[in-house]
C-alpha cells in the first residue's frame, strides 16, 4: 500500500496526539507507511518518548515544515503566506503522488481550499462536500450526512451530486451495496422546503442510479431511515453542531441528577459512557472531503489519540477502494443516464 | 380581560385534550374568558364528563364549526374549502374583535395562511415568523429561536426584523428588559455564513436598538449565550427537530442501559423525568406567530392537557402586554433610527 501523509501540527493537541496515533495506526496495519509532516525536532522528541516497537519507525518518514495553520487563520492565509505549513505540504504529498491520501485535524476551510488548489476538483463535480458520520444507536449502525460545511448554499444539481458521492463513499465504507439516499428537509410532504431541494428531488427521482427514499425530517436523523442524508453545508453544519449541543446538555443533566442522590451515581458512569460511545457526534471522527482528485480526511480538531487513528483508518479504506475514481465513474454514468433519458 | 378563542378541533387529540385544558386555564385565571370553537355536540359531551367547578362554564362560550383542518391538508385548503373550519373561525374571532387572541394545535401552515389572510401583516413587517422556546438547562432558563418554519428562506432585513420581534416577545414573556440577540451561524468568525446573515449582522450592528451579541454556533444553542436566536425558517425548523431527535435517541439509550442491569433502573426514571422537564424541546409549548396584526399562539400538535394550558398562558401574557402593538412600535422606531443614521 502507498503512504498516507499526516499533518501532525493540526488539531487542538498537535503532535502530542497525532504522533502517538500514527504509531498506533502503523501497529494496526502492517503494510501501512506514513509520512509525518510537521516540525521535525518536535516530532523526533515525541517519537523518543513513545515506548513500543522501534521497528515501526522504519515505516515512518518525516517531512519538515516551517509553519502551521491555526484555527483562527482565514482559509486564504494558507495559500498566501503559509505554503511551507504542515497542512499545505501534507496535501502537496498527495498532489505529487508521494502519498495516496492526507489526514489533517487542522482548520477545515484552509484544508478545503488547499485541497481544491493542489488536487483540483473531479471532472463534472461542481462543488466539494464534507461527509460526516451520524450514529443510529437503536440499530447500532451509522448513517452519513453531507455536506456539513464545505460550502454554504447549494443548488439542486449540486445536492444531487452530493447524493451520488455520498452513496459511493458509504458503499465503500460499509459494504452496503445500494445505500438509501434521502434529502434532509423541513417536512415530508412534497411541497415543503426550498426550490433547491425540489430540484434535487426531481433529479434523484429521475436518475434511477440510486435508491432514493425522499425527504427526511430533522427528528428522523438518528432513526436510520436513510444511509446517506443530503443537505447544503449550512443546514448540515448546524445540524451536527446543534446535535452535539444537545448531547452536551444531556451529559450535564446526568451529572446533576446523579449528584442529587448518591444511589444513582452507579448508573451515571455507564450511561455517560454509552452516550459517548453511541451518540455523541463528536466521537465519529474522520470526515472526508469529497469531490477532489485525491483523498483528504479531516479529523475533528479535538480528536484524541484513538479518534485520530479512526481518521487514519478511514483514509486507508478510501485508498483501498480508490474512492475518487469510483466517484468520477458514478458521476460520469449518472450524467450519461440523464442525457439518455433527456434524448428519449 | 377580553376573551381568547380556542381551536378545540386542532392537534393530535382534539377536544379530549383542548377542552379539559381550557377548563384548567379558566381555573387558573379568574378573569379569563374563552370561546371554544369546534363541533358543539362533541364539546358539550366532554364538558359534561369533566368534573369540577360548574361556575367556570359561565366564562365559556361555544362557537360551532362544521369542519376541521387536518395535518395532511395543504395549507391553502383552509381558504378554499374550509372557511367553516374550527381553525378559520377561531382566527376570525380575532379579526372581528370578539377575541383578543387565538390558540390552535392544528396544521401550522394552514394557521399561518389563515392568520395572514384574516389579520394581515403589521405595517413594515415583511415576513411572519414562528418563535419557539429552547431550554438552557444549565442556567435553568430559556432562550428563544425564530423563525422555526413560517418561511423557508429570509434575506438580511427579514432576519433583522425577526430579531426585533423576538426581543419584544422575550422582554414581554420573561421580563428581561434588553434581551441579548444573536444570529445562528455556522461559525463565530465574521466571514462565515451566508450573504443574508452578513447583511443581517450589519443591520444589527448599526441599529443600536438591540443588544446584539454576534454569531452563535449550533453547539452553543443550549448554552444561554443569547436570549433570542435568529435564523431562517429552514435552519430553525431543522434545528429544533434534530434536537428533538437527539433527545429521543438518548431516551432510548437510557432504557437500554437500565435494562442491562436492574440496579441501574433506580436512576432511569428520575433521569428520563429530568430530560423531559428540562431539555426536550417538544415540552416547550406555545410557539407564537409573530408579525401579524393580532395574536395567534400555535401549540404543538401532540401537546397534552398541561402543555396546551401553557400555550393558553402564553396567549394571555401576549394579550396583557399587547405584543403586536409593541412590535409595531419597535419596528417603526428601528426604521426611524436607520433612516436618521442614513441621513447623517
């Protein structure tokens, strides 16, 4: 397998999380090679502190970078003054073919801009999208939501393309052959919602290339009614963030209820654990940037060591399945079908 | 105090909930008068079954209606074929001055259309909005979100007007003199979000008529950072529904965790109770339709007897504070300030 480039300076904890997580990933995948991009002395120091199998180091390559992109930087900063940053150089590893994918926990907007600049969009794809994992605790499975913030608004055709891309990724991640695709909307009735959503619904209905299941409302998000849920980046970002807000409020409440009566504290720990394991959207790490000619996986900024390795795992799966090529094929065939239908 | 009209046929449970709830409201408010609009024989039957103080009936008036609007009806149905429905006649009580407000648990779209048709918009207000209550459990208070579904998209000026209307209502409901108003957005940085949100932000910053606190992200929704949160109807509807979806998923998880170990079941009941009391957005009943020349309070369709009386309580508060007049004044003075600023 080819190498994966890691932007080790990204995220709230930087190398102290990303370097140990990278070693864990090497341990787990005997054919994996990693290129750690970041401040070389800092990385070497952490590597020395890490106990464990020294043989793993032979599958590590260090790429020194002079600067890093912070969360407060405007996205455009990375192209204007930070081409020597760990983020830029990690994505550039994919552009140059030295790595098959890149994983970063850094500034999402900057990562997206760097990806578009260095890797370019796939032919036919009009806008990139970020796909996030949504837990379906009752069924012990996941569904996937896109876009969660690559763009603000999208028209009907862009939403339709998000559905095609999402179905490819979900089939590749989960093995479900024909994922069910729904449109996130404010009502199930066909007249509800925006013009963009109605346009997208018509494209899904006509295409036949997907199992389209119609409109899904916000309160059915965690019900598993669809495998892929499509919306624009504003709606998607608001949805995952407000869901995380509710989970946080529930956690606070559990602490309050447990504190009021010591007998109850025996339940608080397993319950908080179950919530963290099964519901907290922040746990579901590894959001892919879709629509680019290359694989970029965005980890949450606050990912811990375990969560960051999940993001690396996701990159590995996408490399093995060659997701960008699958997306390009799906887009090409969907457009062929549409133009055939129009000619008939 | 003038009367309040109740659409008794609306909601999932109709008169079996709305009639007993109306009697509870009469009990609680000795100067309240209610006009129950609905199927007279049905209402009389339920009134006979209700035990309690018969003197309350003297403050009840029955208004017979021939039909009712169902949740499956398209909103326009109420104007085309159902002008003899309980919903239409209840709103018409406000138009004719027989009632000072109307409460309905019926079809939201139909109620909004009937309100706009019979009561008309307040001068200067471009679009109506529905305001919902959001719990802030850590601070044991509420914040208020609008619009949660009266319109799909809104431009910057409409969002600004939602902020003005929301501040008036929240001051009137809570006694907070100068509620803090925020814009729900996908990032706190000023460049994040849509053009509409940036336009609204500029209007809030310039106006000086409000305590504007900037952008609030979805994960801070339940944190109490603002008293009034402004967004378009698509975002607001999605936010409250997906929040309700998370709460439901957590409730299911609590049942699962409790079932796995009988010792834990002692905590499950108080915890589920705390969640229902403090977090579940569905509990916070009584969403007002703002921007009309009259008071309409929309109860959740699935409101129980207690929840429906909260909606009546909200209507009483708005009548006492004369909310539509306060909104009209606030809008007029905001526009005066803006045009003065422009002339300077």
